[in-house]
């Protein structure tokens, strides 16, 4: 089993006739999916998504793939294939199109509708090519065939990429629900046909590789939702991804049966459900949907609110309801349904929201206590079945954390893929397919690019470290006035603390230490401001550490007179 080595250097030039695969996101993490394929000097990108921040990334709105390895080759990009419309697969497209706005976008009808609506906000009018399952298109030197796959959003596609170097199949996100709500099955016949032709490299979704058996069908959720609606005495507030059309359809059906009206809350939810309805993916009975402003005129037992925030996002509607920072106030007897999975890393935020809602008297229904969600990703049983159909010559697990990637590779080996042909890579690790063999060839830069408000890429890991220190330990500012000729102290020190838990008066004990250090430096002829700042920082930092076992950020200010 191959794996990247920390000493990997930049890859050599791609040999003639070889195909290069470079994942820039989605490996070793859940989200930020992006893979670059290179052949004959041209680049094809599959997906371009975002990762959502965790608690240790304060102030960050989104995390993007790192485009630096392709930035000087933007003109070589022949297209971006989008496998489906989830944010972790399309969310970073606007940021890449800012750098070259005429890169063609290739995807299914719903996927392109979602990304076009998003690009309108960025004032970008994209070049698009709508494709459907069974369709085959030449995109530069890449011969791409699109295959229907079942996922938690309609119109998901896998893509088979043919070049003279061989055929690569990228599954995107998929599962094998045999009773899908929209009747659209994962096209196993098409994968079997590709297998007969010969799949040289399979890039396969790893998210549920550790989960045994098969994922239950989506239609099982309807029964659980019906029970929730039957028991609910007041309002029902359901939180879901803004793109989970199947789940929203089930909610609309239950609401119609129970005589409840439905209101969508949150800009992305309103936008996406409007698109899905207009395109016919969401069937909405006449008069069922009402504006949120009309809810006050309806009794609580006739109301359903559908909102975002199922992952505990701090600015999403549900989190704000839990924090009493939203126009919709949770009251005793409300029922809140979290109809989504727990994305790894979000557990703390989600349970914080659940506790906040429960505090105000809501009955919170979630995956842990009711069957209100099933995953959109194939589990181990489905993956084994899939590999036996595809018979890939080489396997590269994608879309998952390290444990998922390794588990997926082991499943491939069980079905006959040689251990040496199971390539476990990580973001930035370059894999070359040459003469039918996939091997690691080097590594390119693929770090996190942070979006903070209108700033893209300006926030660094060092900045985040400073933010964490400020949030956890506080700040201590120290101002001194110094004679610029002698270096002697003529005023101060003036010390103020914020967020450190230390009273300003307590710093009187350290003032003599600072005065002593300043006097010593003056006698040594030190008048350089930077050196004095470091001297003050060390003096007060040691005292705070010894006295309080804390490490606040210390900001020394030296005023020269």
C-alpha cells in the first residue's frame, strides 16, 4: 500500500503519454474536494469545494483549496467538472473563476443551476455545458463520460475520463440506495460496461468505508418523520442542508398530510428550494409554502419551519435561535428536527446548539435518538459490491479522513486489488498513471486558504494562533515612555489586561521588575525600540506564567520622547 512520505519533493515533469492526478482537497478531511487531472499539457478539474471551519479557526468563514500549484497554468485548464451541487464540491468555484472567469463549468442541470445562482452574487456569468447520465463529451484531450450515481442530492454524476494513458473513473459522492425517492439508481450496468473496457484507476468515495453493511434507503426516513409530525404539539422546526432536496420533499409531504404550512428560513435555503421547485426536482402542493412573515397569523400546530444550521454553524438560523439571536423564538413544546449527519469535527458545535434549544423547552429530534437521517455515502458492504463490479486495476481512495482512506483501501484489497496498486495519498500528493500503474510522483503545495469576510488568503496559521491566544488567554498591554537618547524610563509602565482574568491592580507586583530591566538596558546603552519591546515582553511574560500559569498575548508599546 503506497503512502506519501513527508520528504516528498516536487514532481518531475510528466512523462509523455502519462496522466497526472493531483488532489488539492478532500483527502485527509471531509470537504474541500478538488482534483486536478493533467494530460498532454492540459488540465481538467473535478469539483472545487469548500471546507467549513472548526472551533480552532476563529473568525474564518470558509476554507478553500490552495490554487497556487495551478495559478500559473490557468490558461491550460479546459474545464471544471462538477459531480453534484453540495458546497464541499462547488463552493470554491467562484474563487477560482475570479482568477479566470471563462473556465467552462460542466455538470448536471441542477448542479449548474445551484452554481449559477451562487455566481450571480459574485457577478460572474459562467460558460456552462450541461450534461446528463450516458452523455459523452470531449473536453480538451479528455474524453469524459458521465454516469448516474445516487446521493443525498438529485442529479449526482460520476465521471469516466479516457485518455491514451488509460481510463480513470471518479465516483464523486455516491451510494447504492435500491429504493431512491426519485427512482434514479446508481448505474451499475454502466460501471460494469466500463469494467469490461478496463478501469485503470478508480477514485472512490471513502466517507463511510468504516461503516459495515448497507446504508438504509432514504424512504425509511418518511416513517420516522411521520411519527415526529404525529407527536408534535406546537411548531416543527427542521434543520437540513440547503441542498438536501429529497429530505425537504419528505417534510413537505408530511406537512401536507397534517395540514401544516411550511416556511423556508435562511437565504441559501430559500434560494435552493426555489431553484429545485422551478426545475421540477421539488414537488410543492399549491398553497403549502408561506412567507415567514405570515407565521404569526397561524396557530403553532399548523406551522413547519425549514432552516439551515444542522451542523451548528454559528451564523445559521438554528444556532441563532438557540442563542436567542433570531426573530423566531423557541418556546416550550416546539419540536426541532436535525435531519442531517454529524460531519466529523462539528460534533461540539452541534451538541451546543442541541443543548441551547433544549434549554428553551424544545424537544430536539436528531440522528442519535430517531431515524431522521441516512447517509448519502456508500458503506463497506456497498463498496465491496461496487469494487467487484468495477474490477479496478488501481485504486485511489478519496473524500475522507485518513481512517476512511485506509479502510477503503483495505476493502479494495479484499476484492482483489493488489496492495501495491492501492494508492493512499493526501492533499497535494501527485499520482502519475503510467503504463497502467499508479504511483506517487511527488508533492505540491496544498495548504488551507482562509476566507475571512472579504479577505481571501490573508489570514495565516500564525494569525489564527494569535486569535486562539486572544480567545483563550486574553491580552496584556504594557506602555512605557522612554528617553530616546538615554534609553531611561521616564513614564509608566502602564499595564492593562483584557480577557486574561488578571486584575490590573495585580500587575503592581511586576512593575519593579520592568523598571529594573529597563534601567539595566539603559546602562548597557540599549535604545532600540524592538529590543526594549522584547525585554518588556519577557519580563511580564515570565511573571504572568510563574504567578498565574497563563500565557496571554503581551503587547508592549514603547513611546520615545
